[in-house]
DNA sequence: TCTGGGGTCCTAGGACCC
DNA sequence: TCTGGGGTCCTAGGACCC
C-alpha cells in the first residue's frame, strides 16, 4: 500500500506561514522576471487564474479582487520542503521524494489504521511547519495519486466529492459501489500520466471519466498510445507496476535557463549570461558528485514577438574529457555560444544544459589513451581543490560571492537581469532576514 | 511593456554494421 | 527493370510531470 503526501498550493502556503494576513486572500507566486503565475491559492484559482498564466493578463485583479502577487523565493520553499519531508519520512520505512512538495511512502508492514495515520501525519506537518497537506492512499502509486487528488478536491470544492474524503482519502478500503461512483465523477485528465494531448484523444474515443478508461480494452489502448498508457491502466486496476524509489539517483542532465528582463542583442552580454548559468550548473554537478561529458547551449528570441525576426539556435559541445571544473565548462559553453550566435536578433532567453553525466569516481581510470592532444588545453591545475573552495565560499557568503574570472556580474545595469520586485524575506535560511515578532 | 523552469521516459527513424 | 534484410545504437522530438 502506498501513500502520497502533497502540500496544498506549496509556494503560496510557504508564504502564508510567515504572513498569516494572506490567509483567505487570493495569492499567486510569480516566476522569474515576475513573468507568470507558478502557484495559486485556492482563492486565486477561483478567480480563474490559470497555471503559468502571464502576470500582465491577471494584474488587473489586484485592484478588482485584491489579488496579491509575490516573487518566487525558492530558498525559502526548499527549506520548508526539507522540514516537511523529514516529518513525513517518520511514517513509513521507505520514502520517495518525488518533487519539492510531494512524496510517496511505501506502507509495507505498517499495520495501523491508514486513515488515522494520514490524519496524524497531516496534523503534525501542519503543527510543526504550518503547511497544509493532503494525503492519498492506494494499492498502487497511481491510485495513491488519484486518492490525493480526490482528497484535495473534496476539501476545496464541497459537493464535488463526499465530505468525509476531504484531506485524507483511502482508495484501498472502499466499497465497490462508492469506488465506481468516484471514478465516474473523475475526469481522465486527473490521472497521473494522462496529460492534455492524451485527454483530447481519449475524449474523441468517447472516454471521458476514469470509469470509462477502466472499461476500455488494454491491448487497443496500448496500440493507440504506448506502454506508458498500458502501465497507467494496470495501475488503475490495482496491479502495482511502479515501486517507491527511495535511492535518490543522480540527475541525468542539469539545466539552467531563464528569460531576460529585456531583450539582449550583443554577444558580450550573452557570454556573461551563459558563463553565469554555467557556474550554477557546474556547482549542482559537483554537488551530486558527477562529471559532464558535454555542454549544451541554446539562445532564443521571443516567440511571442511575432513581428520580430525569430532565431533559436542551439549546440552541443562534447568535452575532450568529462569534467566538473567550472573553468572547463565555461570555456566550452562560451565556445558553443560563439558558434551559434548571430547578430541582429533580440534574444529573450538563454540556457545551459550539462549532459552525458557520469559519476565522478568512474572517471579516474578513463584517461585519454593518447594523452593530452596538442589542440586541447591541458586541464587546469588544482581543479578539485579550487572548485571545493569556490563551492564552500559561495555556500557561506551567497551564490555570487566568488565567481570564476569573466563571470562577474556587470557593474552597469544589464538587460538580462531579472526583475524580482515582490520577493519575501528568506525567513528560515538567512539570519538577517529572520522573521521578527512585534510587541 | 510584460508570456516559467527544471526534469523524466518513450518512440521513430537514420546511421551503421554484417 | 531490378536494387537485401535484420540487428543495434544514437539522437531528436514529443508527451508528461511538478
């Protein structure tokens, strides 16, 4: 039996912990550049604010409906997430942290009453962190997800589902008749793994509810879609195909990309941006103890500016030897950038991706058979220690305290600098920003 | 004026080999 | 006018997730 624990409207809920005056109000959290809504309170959802909707489209709701917008504060959310995850982990022998705001628990051998467990977990997380969660139980991960969805909706929209399913819902102990009624009332799009495109295609085939889907023929669906669909079906029917994965594996790719505050046209500024991004992905790469085999760089104009010339080139540059050295990676990224850059375009976005990742240990004995080749610069000296020192300084003094030569931020205001005018303090991770109580 | 960012897995089709 | 066949590996792109 599995549980899925999920924080309701995670980013908004984190903000509300420190600003209780936001409770009950429509609140959104904005992406980089204060560009789009990436989290919405229930009240904001009720106002019709959609996921990833551009801020300028809903900005008028500030005055019309008291909508409050905040810039994303990921440092705060990451820290709150760790606290919540640690509490949830106490309730089962195995936990898979699936995203910043949700985890699966494997309840194998946990004997007690699941509803009691769910309610206890929920109230403990609420009491210790201030975050509201929903808990779903099911005999497969997909059903636990579905149970969680029902728990949320029953809480948020009274009448959509029976009230007793709110907040904590167990699909593992439900009478067949009630189960059938629930599945009839749930649209296929709510199922984990069934997205927008698939929903449209299923709808054309007359499959609208989860109950419809369960009646469909597995082989036919497998033929029309793919193995993912087949697995989803089997999971919905109670056959577990997906296990809780508690060994968090290293990422296979690490990316940093961002749209700019304004258009960027000249190469030096793009080099600056790409160098900064590379510094960030390099740090993440070392954190997970990997080396990268290649660097992928892309720049792009804005597809929304339809009357401007469009250009979205990218390039992948393999490294002569896998590396985690910021200087090596930046030099490759900048070379890739020079190769794809064309003057005369208004670039709106850039990104750096490290790919072909491998564990650092394995790299020891893969020295180039032919030794360093002439045209390849020899690896910089003292790589590992220098990078360790760099990481330590930046951990201690903030992300941009120390950077590799050439990646310093421009003294002049840069077009790419992102706007973040509404960020809340990093209450839990910066002493100088800690919450203070007023008498 | 302003339009998210970070990941995973699967598949089709081309390159290459015998 | 005919123009192998089957296997494997790699990559780009699509769909999905949060």
